[in-house]
């Protein structure tokens, strides 16, 4: 039996790309930042500043 499905295309490289991730200190934002960094992006968390 043969399959008519083609293999999935790998995600594009994000080398030399900058991304800003909101909510990157935990949960899905943190996972997203890690995945983007693993693909070559310079991922920066966007976190609120605490007012003193």
C-alpha cells in the first residue's frame, strides 16, 4: 500500500530575524520564545515594567 501524502515541509529558518514575544515569562509565550530561538530567531520577551 502506498501513501499519496507528501512529507511535511520543514519550517523556514529564522536566522537573523528579530521577534518580540509577549508573555514570554511563562506558559505558551515561553514555549513560543524557545521554539523561535531554536529556529534561529533572536527572541526577546516583552514584559511589563514594574512601577516603583
